[in-house]
C-alpha cells in the first residue's frame, strides 16, 4: 500500500511580499531625503518692520569699498576666518551679525558665511550668521 502525502511542495516563488517591502523602502527613503537639506546656508533674515534682537558675539562689517571689518579690525578675505574664530573664542553657539552696505555684491556676503561655516566644520560648533537690515521708512 503506497502512502501519498497530501501536502505537495510547489517549486514556484511568490514575490508579492518582496515587492511590498521594496515599495515601502522606496517611500521611506523618498520621505527622508526631502527632509535633509545638504548644502543649505542658514540665514536668519530679520523683518524690516519688526525688531529681532539676538545676542551679538561678533559683528562683521562690509563697507561700500568691499573692505571687511571684524569688530573694528580691518581684515582681508584670507584673515577673515582667523579673526572671527579669535573673537568667538570657546563659545559653541555664537552669533555673527553681518552688517553690509546695500551696494555690496552677494559674493562678499557669501565669503563671510563660508568663513563661519569653515569654523563650524573645524570645531564642530553651531555658529549662526544673521544679516542685519535697517527698518523700513
């Protein structure tokens, strides 16, 4: 008497659960990638009609002749990072206030922001740059 088993093993592969998993991972990575801003320059632009006060650690000036001043000390582009880092000292969350003439090209403002970002990368700190504006008349 031959005994036959009722459970037969089929050699097919069901990939529906694998495709569900792939779609869930795709959705997860799409959502998390939109939350990350890799090269964002963090600027707090105060409104011209309201007064935003911040604890000023260092003030950087750029005049109409494109000269940099770090708290009354004149500097060129190569000395900018050293002077700002010296004025910040051991503060881990300093605020750099950038006061620029309205005729100064944006590149000079970006140079100051880059100097602060280089200090942040070298020291693993979280210094911020605030662009100061005058109130509207």
